[in-house]
C-alpha cells in the first residue's frame, strides 16, 4: 500500500516521552468535545496519558517539517488472548489540519504498522455514526461496517446515537 501525499511535509514516527505535552494538546479538545471518543469529557491529563500510552502496543505521532505535532495514533490488541491477533486503533488530527488527507495518511500508516506487528485484522469498536468524516475515511481505507450498535454512544450534544463496528482483514487469507 502506498501512502497518499499530504498537503505538507509530514514525518510519522514513534512517540517519545517529551512528545506528551503536544499529544495532550491534540487529545484534550477532542476528548472534551464528547462527540467522537468514549472518554469522559472531564478526563484528567493523567487519565488520558494512561489511556493513550500505557494501554497500547504502539503509539505514533505525526510532525510537520518544523517539528510541531499535528496528529497521533495508537495500536493495541482489540481484546485479550484468543482475539489479540485483531488490532484496534485510535486517531487524532489537529483541528487546523483536518480535511487535508491526514486522517487517511495516519490510517494507512497504522495499517502498515499493524501488519508489521503481526496483526491479521483491524477493528474499530465504536465509530460514532455522526462522525461522517471518520466513517468516510475508514471506508476509503478498506474498512467495512459489520455492525450497528443502536444508541451505543452518548454524544455530548445529540444524546444517544448509534455506533458502528468497522472491520478490515490485513492478510490475504480468509478473515479469522
């Protein structure tokens, strides 16, 4: 899979400890908004750090040429033991960089990373049905809706909305 170009030079690299303040700057407004991630909008920085960094297998950051972080993603097993060959991922893009293809770029990079880590598939468990840009991005990158969870997400402004389960096989063999 070839990565799509983005509108500006971008380096995607592994997270390093000094990156945390910039990653928190990306995560905080997204978590506070309560419209795409299931985290408590009142999440503390320490809780966010534990969630984004400590419970994952790989965390990457996207940096502009000048070094500013403009995106991040994590990869972790979707579940325990016998389902751990299926990856789960989460992505955040800086507000000023949205609608420029960065989500697609991060998604494609994460699929390559997941394959390299030995995952056989990737699943998103709670794609908020009102996140049309996210759904479009994931579908463009090969994900399929395999389930709808009625009212499964408590949207901060809209109340209970549906959530989608999206899935993609990462190997050439039949899905697990």
